[in-house]
């Protein structure tokens, strides 16, 4: 099983879009201007309910078209790059850490993730992806909080798959509201 087959609905990765920018109502002091990142997957692992673990392109005991069993967990890590235009990688600014669990309905995953920035800030998100085996180019993820510069954030992250044959890449675009401080 190629990780793209398992994560076609997740990526990302990652995978985890149409343009939007961060906003916070009328007062820009409560929002972010540069709220989009290019994420390049660099770590991937699947842990089956029986404890069998595999990484990268090693499918373990699963066939290339097998649906992960209920309770299987996917772990994804990406390098985050700042981007102004949604296409060009700028400076490395942090990492994403994503954990997904296969649910009782086939090809449905519950995923929690954190975008962890080099300045110590975090943006926390959660999503349930139904029909993850479908070829989804874009999906929205609920922002459920954050810390540091993202403390109290709510809104959405849009994830657009920008993968190539050589690497798994996603564009994250934040549309968030930050509380007044």
C-alpha cells in the first residue's frame, strides 16, 4: 500500500486548498497576515491494531488496496515552510504532527494535528475524514485552539494536496479568529 493510497483524503499532508487568508474581524491586530504554509511530509508510519508497524513505502502485511482496519493509526510529520503565494517555499518555520485513527466506517479517519512553530507557538486542529479513499484535492480542518501567537484560535485550516510523484506536499491556509488580548 502506498502512503498516497492510504492518505489520499488526508494529504496533506498533509496532507491537509483554495486561497483564504487569516482574518480576525475588523481589527487586524487580532489576526495573522501570513497564514499559509507549504508542508512537506518527511515521516510516515502506520500502526495496525495488532501492533505491527511499518513506515514509508513498506506496506507490511497490507496489500496495496487494503483499507486499514478499525483502530489502525497513521502518524504523519511534515516540515512547514512559510509561503506568500501558496506555491513557493520560503523559510522553514516549524513542523506538523498528525495522528489519525481508522474508524468503524471503512475509509473514515479521525485526525488530530498540531502545527508547531519554531517560536514555540502551536495551532491545534481536528477533522473527521469520510471516504478518505476518494481522491480529495482539498478539505477543511477545524481549528480547535492554539498557544503563543495562536492562543485561543478558532476557525479552519484548508488543506490542498500539492503532491508530486517524488514527494507528498500540502498547502495549509488558515482562516482563523484570535481572541482580543
